[in-house]
């Protein structure tokens, strides 16, 4: 299937804007550019029942969180999604993904708690992983005060955030808790340092480029880091047995397509219940483009419904 014409038109507009590409920028420049893109293309003025800024306690200092209560939610503890934003471990924050988290909360009827994990290069691996794991543990430990139903807890994220969600599930299994019921993995990073067909075929010109991925990973990983460590590349885990059921979205023109499919297949082979949704004419993280692509709201709503259905089953 060819690239969707609306996506192509959007990419043509982006390429016509003068200036360096992400991999030619400093991290601060890239953060400013990404925030500006999300203001233009992302969802705006999404009503929500309630928003509360929180902080999880950790040995490395407080981890900022933002809790979203959906419109017309009951006073009972709610099924909850712990959400990790994308941005290559280098950019993205609570504000860039605020509208997306509001949409997921309203569409799913779940509480969404977004995690503002530490970013590279100021904080290299394993800072983001440590924050993601600790934030999830803290939310489970404080479920009653947060209005969270600890028996219906999910994790999720997009791109780098999808990697963190997958790693949190693996670490929870290893540690014996917290109990995670579902993982929502959207366009996830699952294998750093391994060449795939999609990485080669869509290396340039399709929103996310392999030069940008290399820029991300060079900032994120300390010298000598082992790419095959499952806390870096969750696809490298010895086994996926016993991991939470999953909903995995991939895009046909995404360099990360093949590793996302490979992780979903690893889960399936281990007997995990998985739904794989492949948007064959789309690019990486096209769900960001809520005000540009009609497919973006539809895809995010489908993911939120899958979350709702999974957690309503208990």
C-alpha cells in the first residue's frame, strides 16, 4: 500500500520548512522544535474531568507525574494507565503529550498518569528506566490515595515510551510486582543496534529517520552500554512468558515497524494475548498529528477502546 496522500502532504510541508534536521540539532533545539510541532499538529483544548500534578518518591529525587481523571468519572477507584511519552529518550514531557493523555483518558474511561522521566543526555541510561519502574511501583503502592484500582493497572507509551512500558512489564515480572494487567505499546522501540528491513527501507524521508534514531541512542546510551541488555532492548529478553497481554500498533512506513512486529510475535509465541494493529500507509507516531490526519484520532481512540475493554475484563 502506498503512503497515505495526507501524510505525504504533511511530510512535504515539513521538508519545505528551512532549518536543520533533528539529528543536526542540539538536544535543547530539538526539544523546542518538537514542542512547537506538537502545538501545531497535536490535539488542542481537550476537556477533562480533572488534572492533578503529583510526584513519585524515589532515591534519585521526585519524579513528576500528571494524573488525568476522565470526564464524568465515578468517585470509585479507576482502572489506570501509567503512560510514558515518546521522544527518543531526549525530548518530550508532560506538556507535549498532555492532549494525547486527555484523549486516552476520556476515550477509555480510565485514569491516566503520565510520567515525566529524566531525559538524556543530561541523564543517560538507566535513568529513564529507573524512573519508569519506580513511578509505576509508587503508583501501585499509593493506589488508594490516587484513586487507582490496583487490580486494573496498565502501562503504555509511544516510541521510546513504548520501550519503557515493555521494560517496566519485564522488570515487574522479575521482581514479582507490581501486578500489571495490560501493556499498550504504540510504535515501540524494542531493539537498539540491530538492522532490520524497515530501518533500511525507510531510513530517510518518512518523518522518523534512522539518522535521528542514531542521534537519540548516542545521547541516551553511555559509552560501552550493551545493546542486548533487555533493559535497553526488550526484544532481547530471554523469554516473554508471563508478561501482560498487549495491544501493539505499528506503521508501514516506520523504520521501527519490524522490531515492533517482532516484539508482538515474541509475546504471541510465549502464549501472551496480543492484538497487533498495522497501519500500513502511515508513518511513525502518526497519532501525534491529531489536527492534521483524520486517521490519527481514529487510531488513538481504537487504542483507548482496547485499553478500556482489557481493564473492564479485569
